[in-house]
């Protein structure tokens, strides 16, 4: 399979070596995200998940190493890498429709085409009828659906999501996990999206991913890469399967020894 | 039970609001009037409310109050238009381009602590007594309020909004016009409101010294005539006008930036 995102020996340090606040956030991290693959970065707080995602997004530079998207080295943020944030990052002065068409308008698509694509994606995340609402008029879950629609409508090469459901209540979260899979799935002749997803929930990582990159902190390193064999589409039955619980237990027991009390 | 209690508290919250607002001023006015009539204090220093009221009537009917008010207002308008058109673009560039800010910042930081009133002698030397000096003093005080709030506004634009925009393919132009600019507007409004407030403070002082019209002049003129009732009318006018203008700006802000006000609730 073609490699979509190549992360090659990426190291990131904050502060100079020997400084009091020196942090080795990422230590020689390498892996590849294949085309159409859903990979989660899983690990305790401070293991460098966000840092890695931000380097892929182009918000930050790696101290050493390279990130390639479709073989091209990343130099700064761009529309080929769509980002979904924990705090939604919807433009508060724009309606849902204006938010979702933001990237499309930049591409100079005709107005009608922008709106058609936006409507399609707003409906896809279950927000049909809310096009003219402002973010402050929506619940947290609805805001994250809008943000998801905005990123996917822009049709990036890869979707980057940094704990998008961390601020969502547990009941809505389960529904939104399925929503995310649905939105990223192949449809209308479009191939499945490639997704790099950050979470610290083991269950969430298993439910969503094809592979899970388990990371450990201080310094941020990859502990292991776990394949998730469960068939798609995944649903509530997937969560209840004994294999699901067993995999969760295995990942927890490998991680546990690396989580220091502090 | 619960709904009844709730509607009860709604009533309690709503009906007496007007009452709550006026009760203290009314008590003060009544005691003041009684005190003055019983000559507990010298009415030259503090005339009774009834005298102030008739003085206000007199100033209003003769058109004098309005004339001075119009002069002050015109100067404030000119000063703020100039301050906004210089400070907003300057603040925007200073907020956006750090090297630019560093070059200008040291200079501004020395000018900023100088009270606007300390500029009066120089203003009179440069522009003479009258309109220009007063506008200049007012301009200086408004300028810094707007500049600092513009810079803070640009800096304070939510970082994840900027990142979201860049990840959606925003060019620099789109980023500045569609993200940074609207993101700065709440701070700009705060700047305008503060500027208007300090404008009234400094214009009165400037008119006391450097002008022969305006509310500040009116107050100092009646001091010479020992007309404390007319002085108080001038003072109260400034208070009321300042309050109304601030409310007007607040209303405008809620109209233009509904998303912001709601977010704060
Ligand atoms: N801008 C920065 N300056 C200094 N240190 C930083 C900076 N950003 C992150 N770090 C440090 O790098 C390490 C990794 O941070 P990162 O935010 O990537 O962790 P994370 O895995 O996303 O954690 P969380 O699950 O809490 O979000 C942490 O020790 C953090 O303190
Ligand atoms: Mg993080």
C-alpha cells in the first residue's frame, strides 16, 4: 500500500540541552501511515502525541528528522492536512455554513458548488437544518460535528485529529466515534480517508483504528504498534465483543508499567 | 412548587429593578434638599437640587448648554476619528509583525506614561489657545487606549483559529482579513469605549485651560462667577453624556458582534 504520511526519525526537543526546562518531547520516532489507514497515537499525558501531530500539521518544526506527505517533505501548514481540534476551533463569527465553506471558498470554487459540498457534509454529520446557526448556538457535540464537516469537506490528503472527543460527554462520545468512522469512510467513489488520530482512551483507539501507535513519555517514544483486526463497519457489537475487551486489556498491561505516579 | 418559586423569583428580579436603581439617588437628593434648606451647609458651596434643576432649565432653554456640549462633542469626534485612523492600523501592524513592534515599542513606552494633561503647555505653544490644542490633548489620550487594545486584540486572537485557517488553506491575506481582523474586533470595541471615557476626562481639563468654549470651559467660567449650581449642571451633563455614549457603543457592539457577547454570558 502507498505510504500517505512518512514520519522519519523525528526528534523534537524544547529548550536547550542542559536547560532546566529541557524536554525531549519526541525521541527518534518513525512510522508510516498508509493510504486510507486510520492510525491512533495512544499514550499518557506528555508523551508527545500533540507535538507529533503538530509537526505533521506543520505548526511546529521537528528538531531532527522529516515528515513527508505523499513523499513531499512538510514545510508549514497546508490544506492537504486537515486538522480537527479538541476545542473545535470554529470561527465564532461565522455560521456553520460559512465555517464549512471556509476552505472551499479559498480554493475559489463557485459559490453554488461550495454550498452544495458544504450541505452534503453538514448533512453527513447529522446537522442538516443547522446551517445558519452560529457556533455559540450549538452544543459541544454539534460544534465538533461542524468542525469535522469543515475538515472533511475540504478533502485533505490526511486528516489530523487531536483528542477531538476529549471535551464531549461519554454518551455523545460513543455516537461521535461512529460518526467519525462514517465520515472518513469511502463514499461516492471517494476513497477512504487517511487519518492520524490522537487519544488517551484505549477503547476509543481500538474502536476507530486499523493500527494503534502506543507511546510512552519522557522521552516520547513509540512503545509498540498494535494492529486492530476487527471488521468494519464497526458498531456497538464491536465494543461488546470479548476480543475487543481482551485487546484493551493487553494494551493497558503494556502501558501500565510506563505510567509513573507523579 | 418549584415552578411557582421560580416565577416568584423572576418577579422579584424584574419588578423592583427600576426601583433599585433610583432609590439611593432619590434618598440622597431628598436629604440634600432638606440639608440645604435648613442651611446645614453653605448653599454657595453646595446648592440644593432644586436650584440645580432650575439652573439646568435655564442653561437648556438659553441654548448655552447645548452650544458648549456641541463644541466638546465635535472635538471628541475629531480627536477619536484621527486616533482611530492612526492607532488601529499601527496597532494592527505592531501586533502582526514583531520586529516592527520592537522598533516602535521603546519609543511609545516612554510617551505612554506621560499624562495627556502634561502635554497642555506644549500643545498651547504649538497650536495656540483653542480648538486645535484641545483636540490634540484629547487625541493623545484616546490614541494610546486604542493602540494598546488593538495590539492586545491581534495578539489575543485564538491560536487554534489561526491554525485551523492555515490547515484549511488560508493565504496570508485571507488569514488577516477573515480571521485576525474579526478576531480583533472585540478588543477594538473595548479600546473605543476606553478611549471615549478618557476623551471626556482629558477634554474637560484641556478646555479648562486652553479654550473659550466647551463643557470644560463652561465649568471653569461659572467658577469665576461662584455659580456652583451651574458648575454642577456642567458636571452632571458630562456624566450623563459619557454614560449614554458608553451604552451606545455597548449596544452597537452587541449588534455588530452578537457572537462575542453570547460567548461571554
Ligand atoms: N511549547 C512547548 N514548550 C516546552 N515544552 C513543551 C511545549 N509543548 C510541549 N512541551 C512538552 O513536550 C512534552 C509533550 O507534550 P505534548 O503536548 O505533545 O504531549 P501530549 O502527549 O499531547 O499530552 P496530552 O495527552 O496531555 O495532550 C510535554 O512534556 C510538554 O510539557
Ligand atoms: Mg495533547
